[in-house]
């Protein structure tokens, strides 16, 4: 799959144009939207990433995020001046893959874009020998990027898929939050517990039979998480 098309949704024209200019220099195709209504009109299945502001005219970023997640698991990076913990948790809980606060470093943004796109293309183009992983009633088809539970397909985001693959591939290993972050997000861990915890919670809600008693992914108190025995 050719990763090249990025939708930039940002109502601040200066920021939007800056991002677009830098991405074009990195040889990406960029489509710009300056409000929520325009973003919904321009979004289509040909995009491989969306960079999304939360505070937008007409339709807010959370609603756009919800609409995209109904159709696609492509990477979504939120850009926001809202630095409250609850805003970050809401964004990640709704399906965002990354959350960057304004003002931001353009170099950091590009690094995160490349990491998320690399992960996404790996999901779609991987050609490893063992393409099927099994755990209890879960079956992961790595090559076709599918997870089945009792033969019913689950709708996992790329980050959720990668987390589950990491656990199933390492059934006896306990992972710290830092190790999970470094493996899945490919960024240096900066004490950002919320990102890992929110994605683990989302994954559990999709695979667990009883969300009050986690048996597939267990918490190892004071350390991190491991695959249930």
C-alpha cells in the first residue's frame, strides 16, 4: 500500500499551511480542511492519515473522530491546545492514535507522523511466515489484519491490534507501560501513563467477556500488564 495521502484538519490557517508545507516537502500528498464541515466533505477512503484539531467551527474534532472510526482504522493524530487530562483521555478513548499539544515542535510532529504511518503500512503489507496467532478464543490474522473472537471479527484500531499482537507473541512476559509505549508508539516514554492505559482499556472492552474481571490482559500491580494464563 502506498502511504501518501494525509488530511490536515485545522482552523488556524497559519498552522494548517505550515503543516501542509512541511508534509509536502516530505513527499506526502496533503489535502487541507479548515473547519469540521469541510473535513467531513473531503474525507474519503483514500487517506492513510488524518491530523485533527479538536476545536473546529461547525463540527468539532471529537465528532469527526467518531465518524471516521465508524469507517476506518487509519492513524489519527490529534493536535489540540486543550491540555486538560480529561481532553486527552476522551480523544484517545474515542480512537485517536496520538495526541500532541499546541504549541508543538514540527520535528516531533513529523517524527510521530512517520512512526504512525510506518506502523499502519506494516499492518497492511507484512509478510511474516506465521501469519496466524491464536490465544483462547481469539485468532489474529496478521497478514490480513483481522482479529476474530469465536469467529466474529473485532474492529481494532492499529494501536490496539499491535498491543494484542505483542501480548500474544510474548505469552509469558510482563510489560511495563514504558515498554509497551516504546514498542507500539516507537517514541521515548515520557511518563505518559494515560496513553497506554486508555488503549489497554479500549482493547480490553473489545476482547474481554467480562470487563469487570479482566482475564485476557491482566494487570500486574506495580509493574504493568501481561497476557492472562
